[in-house]
């Protein structure tokens, strides 16, 4: 276990890498929670489909041949889903790095509790900032305020818990 001064002296590369990894885990948790939310509504992938369709355009041109049109729609949706997933993990990785550096600059310990608080505030803030920038129609198929708050609470707790474990085992 590291003492306080030893932790503050860790390299910035180590802290940034830990933030990216923790953010990636937090982003994965949000994806799983939204998938479970959609599954409970008996509409698997409804949230990413709705967001990708609104954010990245329609699911493809309408062609005269139904089979070709359906195949093209699936390919376009898969591309949109991949792009959305990459953006999602990038956003959560940036939030993870920001959480580590923000806590360090304020001399706060990033742990389960502070991570959960940061998840609810920063994660939800980022979500609603996207709504403000792109319009609330983009996130129309999303779980709504309780679902977003719960998912970001869990994501923040995972980020903080991961960082707390990572800090305790500095050999990672």
C-alpha cells in the first residue's frame, strides 16, 4: 500500500492510463446497464439504435429490392453502433482521466464513494450536455433521468473502486 506522498508522486502516465482503463470499465458498465434496461422493456438494443439513428443519420437509403434494403440497413446500423460505441468509450475514458486529475488537484481520494458522486454529477452532466448540444430528440430512446442517474452512479463507483484497487496494487 502506498502512503499519501508516494501516491502524489506517481507518474502522470500511470495516472492517465489508470483513468483510461477505469473509464473504459465504467463505460462498459453503462452499456451493460442500458442493454439490460432495453431487455427488460423487451426491446434489445433500442437505446443505441435510437441514439445512432438520430445522431448519425437514417439507417440507409430506400431501395426497390427489400432484401438489399434490409441488408444495407443492418450494415449501416452496425457501422453506426460501432461509431457510437467508440465515442461512448472515448467519453468515459476522458471522464476517467478527468476524475483522477481533478481529484488529485483537489487533494481528494478517488474511491468508491467519490467515484459514485463524480459519476452522478460529471457523467450525468456530460449526458445532459449532449442533450443540450444535439437536442433531446437524439436521446429519446434512452432510459430517462432515473436510469441515467443509476447508470452513472454505478459507473462512477466502478471507476472509483477500480482506481482505489489500482492504487493499492501499484504494480499493475
